[in-house]
C-alpha cells in the first residue's frame, strides 16, 4: 500500500468514525427530546383528568386503537380528546422505549471507551421496565398518588440519565474538533 492510499484509508476511517459519533449524539439528543415531550404529554393527560380514560392496560377499551371503534368512544365516560391524550401518551411511550434501547445500544457500540456515556444510557434503559410497570400500576391502582409520584420520579431519572448521555457525548465530539 502506498502512503497516499494509507492516508486516504485513514481519512476515510476517521470520517466514518466521526460521522458515527456525531450521528450518535444527534440520536441521543432526539431520544432526550422525545422523552421530555412524553413527560409533557403525561402532565397534560393528568391535567385534563384523562389519567384513567383508557381503563385497561396495555390496551384501551380492549383494543389497540380505540378510534377504529366509534361505539367505544361514544359510550366512554371520557371525551374523545381525553381518550386520545392517554392513548397518545402510551403510544409515544412505546416509541420512546425503542429510542432508549437504541441510544443504549449505540452507546455501547460507539462510546464504549466513554464510561459516563455508556453507563448513563444503561441507567436509562435499566429504569425503563420499572417505568413501564409504574405506568401500568398508575392505571390499575386508579391513580394512587404514591404510584403517580413514583411514575414521575422514574421519568425524571430517565430524563436525567439521557441528559448526561447526550451532553457527555456532545462534549466529547466537540473536543475532537
């Protein structure tokens, strides 16, 4: 291999590595933003009195999409907006869960040498099943205040862990330039 080929190959590897790292930072930032939006949607759902508008879990009135069943909405003791808010909160929570998993896998793939990134992402993922269980208990325990508070507390731990993940990855990326 000539020196020119070696330099080109090294430059290509560096670009790929930096591209992966910057892409990871953006993905982690998106996960953080979606998690925050999920928390806001949860607060909105609670504020409009819609915390029990889907009385079962994980489905809503025994179906995944209650709006495909007009009789369900018409006979429900809640408004369509209340049902939509709770249903959307659950749907966004599933999406955010996938993003948290992706952020953690990406941390271990691209940031293995940066313990704060990998472990903070792993913390977010470790708390996720607890958060899901608390979400379920929020409904099945009929909004028991201690359960609702624990659900919010777990969400705060997740958002803090994702903040550490994103900021640490971003700081590392910017120390490269």
